């Protein structure tokens, strides 16, 4: 086969979760909660099914859900998006990202991404004939290197992809970062694709700054979010995008032939459940407690924490334990210690290895303490 993506294997999240299952290891690799969402969400969704809401919804998503999203976005970020023309419900963030890339990137176009880079972006860019060019989040603080972005911008640059709060690093963009980004794209036709799926999971009194909190960026950005992260339902695969009408029009041209629409009863259930804002406003405190609990379990171990300002991932250095490359270390940890993690080198195009692995702490306390007990022993 003449592969379009010869260098792409199976995603690390599948590889590590499969290995964890094979070895009976505690799975702190792929990011998903091991606890349930609230019954009220299931009840609202089942009610929708029983009330016959089981056929195609409108292409852009159920109006009640788009209105609920618009109200949330306005109250949190002060930006108004018209539910009719500027909000679209998607089959998770992954489809939203892929569709946005397909809608705007032409063969030969360049897309600037930051390494370490979430693993779905570059294969999507290459599938549609674009080329990823890499700026950096600088180790060990993972601050964006804007000078490298300025050097990379060219007449071929079609898009810049940012991800804040950032997976896997837990770093956050600041107001200065957004001002610099706005300066870089001013007077160009570059589209900003902003992956903000962890928007509600920010710690230590920090604040998520959406690109739409600036009018100049809001006018040229597509923002992606996911209910999977916010409501502990990663398997439902429902998310949404925001974008100014002209951008959204292009997005929907592809979306309608990519998935057309997204699961009706789950959209109805989420719309009803969203009416109570405490359900997303409480998420930061909930996960901050998980982060601190997980860190406490690792006290006395030889892992060294990197800062974790957001998301449900903790990066750790393991220099004091092993000099194995991170992929081999993650495999050894899974097989021999019984705790699965994600090696961070997979998020670099050149496999850069700082000997850092990622643990997911979206887990019950009992899971985290069992993992801690194993990790303290090595
Ligand atoms: N972007 C980032 C940064 C993510 O971490 C994830 C999921 N973990 C996604 C996108 C995909 O989200 P979804 O499951 O809604 O497709
Ligand atoms: N985004 C999740 C993570 O970072 C996994 C999603 C997936 O498995 N594709 O672990």
C-alpha cells in the first residue's frame, strides 16, 4: 500500500491502555476517569431517548445545546457566539480538530504546531496534504517559544494550532502569550485553531484564558472543547466548536459530509444537565484535590514532579530511578511495577526524550493510592 501516513503507527493511548490491560496494571496512561458521571446526566439522556428523540438532529447540533453552550461561553469569556451560525456540536474534540484542519488547510499549506504536540494534530494535517512545522514549548516549564513561531511564519502558513490548558504538559497560556499570538497573526489570513478541551480544569487560583477573550483573536479562531473532559464521559464523544460565522460556514461545509450530525439523545441530556453551571465550575477544585492526593501518594518516591497548573495529567521526571529511554521506562513500569504511564517523547517529531512520563490522575482515590504504593517501592 502506498500509505499517506507511512510514519504513523497506533496511537500511544491505545498502545499503553492495551498493555495495561494485558499486564493487569493500574492504568494511569490514557486520559479518562475511572469513576462515573452523575445519575442526573444519565436520567436526562434516557428521558430524551424514551421521549422519542432518536432521529437526526439538525446538522449543527440540537438548538437547546447550542444555546446552552453560547450562554456558558458568554458568561465565562465575555464573548458572544450566535448559536445559529457560530456554534457547532461535534463528535468529540478529535472530529472537531480534524474537520477544522480539513476545512482550512490546502495541499502544501503549512500549519504551526507546538511540540510536545497532542498526537492527533499532525496526522490530520498530513492527511489533507498540509505540512506541520514545529515551534516549541520549552522544557522544563513548557512556555511557548514565540520567537520560533515568528521565524516559522511564512506566506504558506495557513493555521497555528494552540492547546491551552495543555496536554501533556499542564501549562497554560498567559495574557502575554495571547497578545503575542494576536500580534503574529495580525494582517495575515492565518486561522488559529485553539484546543481548549481542559478549559475547566485549572489549578491554584489560575485562570484559563480562551483565545476568544480577545476580540482580535475571536474573529479568526476556531475554538474546540469536549464534554468528555467536563462531564466525565469520554466515551460519549461529544464536543463543540465556536467560530465567527464566515469561519463556521467553512467548517460546516466539511462537517456535514464528515459526520453530518451527532447523537441526538446525548446532546439533549447534556443540554439539560448543563443548566446547572456548578457542574463545570466545580471541576477545577475537584481535580485540584485529585492532583494533590496523587502527589501525596508519591511523596517518598524517587519521581520528581514537573509543575501541573491544569488538566488531569501530572508529568514526572524519573532520572533518579532509571536511565532507560522514556518509552522503555513506561513499558517497564507497566509490566514490572504494574502502573501504566505515557512516555512524553511520543509528542515530539524527533522523539526528543527528557525522560519524562505522564500520569493521569482522573481516578478514584483508591486507584491513586494503590498506584502510589507501587510507585513508592521503586
Ligand atoms: N485534544 C486534547 C488536548 C485532548 O487531550 C483530547 C482527549 N484527551 C482531545 C483533544 C480529544 O477529545 P475527544 O475525546 O472529545 O475527542
Ligand atoms: N486525550 C486522551 C489522553 O491524552 C486520550 C484520547 C485518546 O485516547 N485518543 O490521554
